[in-house]
C-alpha cells in the first residue's frame, strides 16, 4: 500500500512539473519535447475587468469605470472598495481552475485590466513615469500557481490597456472623457512599460503560454498604426524575454489583419476571434489562409459567449 501510494505521488509530481515553455514551429505550437500543444482554453472574463454587459447591467452602467461610479454613489467609496476586494477574492478561486482542468481544459486566457498593475496617466504623480501596483501581479501569480498544479497554461491578455484601445467601452473600459490609447503617446508608452514589466516578471515561467498584447482593438486606425505599435510592444518584451509566444489580434474586434502580415517575430501567433458565424470550415477559411500563407499558427482566443 505504501509502495502504491509512493508511485501515485511520483506520477502526480511528474504531471504537475512536466510543463515546458511553448514556442511556435511553422503552423504549430509545440513544447520543449517537440509535441504539438492545442490550447483548449477558457477565458476568465469579468475577473480583473468587469464587463457590465455580462451582468446584464449595460443599461445601468456600460463600462467598469461607470459601474464603479454607480456603486460608489449607492454605498460610498469605502464600501465600494470592499465590494471590489471581495469581487477579486471570490470571482475566481483555485476550485474553479481545478474544475476547468477536470472538464478537459488545458489553458486559461486571463483578461487583465492595466489599473491593477499601474496608475492611469492622469493619476501618475509625474507624467511619463510609472507607479507599479502589486495587486495585479498577486492575482496573476495566484492563477499561475493554480494552473501549474493542474498542468495548465496561461495566456496573459491585456483586455483594458491604458486609455482604452477601443471605442467599445464595455470591453476596454474606455472613458471618452480622457484620451484613448491611440490619442496620447503617454498611454502607449505606459502600455509598453507594462508589458516589459510583466515579461520581466514571468520570463522564466513555463506555465505562461504567452502574451496577448491587445484585446479586440476597435479604432479607426491606418494600416500601419497598429502594426507599428505591435512591433514596439514586441521590442519592449523581447528586450527582457525571448522565451514566450506573442499573440497578435487584428483591428475591429480581432479579425482585421490588414497591415499585420507578414509576421515580424519568429515566435508569434495570429489570434482572431470567432462570433456570429456558422461552425463550418468555410467560416474560418480566411484565417486558415493567413496560417498557410505565412506558415504561422492561428489560435482563436475567443468564441461563443453570446453566439455560436
């Protein structure tokens, strides 16, 4: 019995320490053993970034900043802060990750709000400098730990960038009273610094699958603006981390890759999203064509939720 128990413990230890850094190889994502890894992923939407439409409260508040304002008007600033702390502590816990692993998922995509990692440019004591906050790293570290215990990977996704990367405030926390990511270079500089800080923190972490730089940009940009910023983000990350995959989404809710080909990094994945279409190969053929033309992996980072 003791011998049997020891064998089980050895097998368990092997299973939770077998993760290796992922990288691309042609059209595939592979691990250090050369095995193809298919990221079967659940998004943790609503944890770090509250998206009010998911709570059916869009008529009450359409963005997180407005949602917080309404709560503060209702119960006061102190109680609002307590509400948010309880939200962060309970929205996702280890038991949830354990369940997802048991259901067959092998990865988590973490939609992040920048304001858990750094101040807004309006709040910075000195414009152009960065004040770093521990909360976001503490939450992400906890998630990574839970995922490692389940042999799962994590894709870090900047869902709400400084200033907001899209006019749809419900998914980016954009506040039109302030300049967007695209309207103020200080927001873009802060975003580059944030990704560099995150990459420094996780440079040697095998449970991190990679970095999804910007979720669902939806802004009227010229063909080169998004590509140029992506290459700047890539340079910021690669200065400290050459280990991890970078995931690139197109404009207009991730699916417009105009100007974003050819790929500019040798460890890069194109990541469209799939909503409001049939579940036939013909409906994703345009993405498969990008994969085949440029010999690069395609990973659909979102689907379902309100369609499919």
